[in-house]
């Protein structure tokens, strides 16, 4: 969407939606601390005052980029949680993670995993934000598996928390491997191995 006004009543000369998408791509590629304000203004096609007026500071912009990431590339996660069986949920999550983390049109790896790697103390708020979001995803998965146990879709002695932790670890590990250059076929072999361990 195009914002209509800027400070002092002047029209904004940029599309905030496209600018946010460019910021997302840059953060995804370089991480939070690896992305400078100069990088952002150049990629987004804005000057610093316009960036601050539209998005707030760098930390605010990163959080907006995370929201866009969740609603865009990572939207398959919400879709997966609504599938009828726990195995279908897991298979969709794993295949979805591999498909878009190895997509040549986007940076490799996962923004939630890589976004704050190698950050200094000043980036602690961002690090904790990413940890919180990853934990929220694992919590949603644990709740879905608890439902599967109550419905008889998983064995009664299955541990929902352990299963959620296992799936999250595989997904995050594949994200690191994708960022290191692992191919789609290599990661699909990881999926096949992970699914062989899934309780029937």
C-alpha cells in the first residue's frame, strides 16, 4: 500500500510495502547486525528521515520485517497446523521448510534462525525477540500434538513436548544446512530419515 503523507505534509515518494519487502530480503540475507542503515536506505530507495518516519528505528523495522516474513514466506506453518493428522502436519512443515529455504528467488536459510547470529550485546533485544518467536512456534506444535494424542492420532504414551522439540530441531538444523549450501535433494533425504522415526 502507498502511504499518502509524510512529515510536513509532503507526499511520500516511495511505496512502503515494496520498501518493507526489500528490507526483509536484506535482513534475511545479512542478518540484523550485518545490515547497516546505509544498506537499508539504499535497498529501500529512501533516505533516513523517511525510513524513520515510515517504520521507526532499525529495531522497529526488523520487527515489521519479521511480521511480513511470518505472513509471507512462512505462512505455510499456520496452514500445516490445520492438517488432519500429526504426521501430515510434520511432513508439510518439513517439506515446506526445505522448499522455500532452497528457493533460488529468496535468501537461503531461515530469518528466525540466522537473523541474530553473531550479534553483539547491543542486539540482545532482537536476539530475544527471535528466541521468543521460535518458542511460540514450538509451543503451537506441542499443542497440536497434544490434540493428536487426545484424538488417538498419536500413541497415548507419546510426549508432545519431545516431539515438538524434535521437529523444531530438525527444521532449524535444515535451515543452517540450507544456508551452508545444502541442496534441496540433500535436505529431502533428511526429511525421509526424520519421518522414519515418527511414531505410528
